[in-house]
């Protein structure tokens, strides 16, 4: 797998943030409309957490390595 350049990382980060935001809205709507399929809701939340972890990983890639 090739190393992602900074522009690739920023682009992917924006895509994942959008998906995370959309998933958050889907979860909120599902919870507002009465009975919720708990298994489906759990899967959505798990996907959202995975995206959050990917966001954190990509954000760390944007921080330059500083040798102390």
C-alpha cells in the first residue's frame, strides 16, 4: 500500500468526517421515532466508533514528526 500524501489524507479525512456526521444524524432520527431495532442501532454506533478511530488516526498522520 502506498503512503498517502497530505492532500490524500485531508481528502479522506473530510470524507470520513462527512460519513460520521451523517451516521450521527441517522442514529438520532432512529432514536426519535419510537421503538428501535437495538441490533441495528448497535451496528450503527459501532460503525460510528470505527469512523471516529479512523479520524483520529488520520489526524495524527497530519501532525509532523518532531524529533526532540
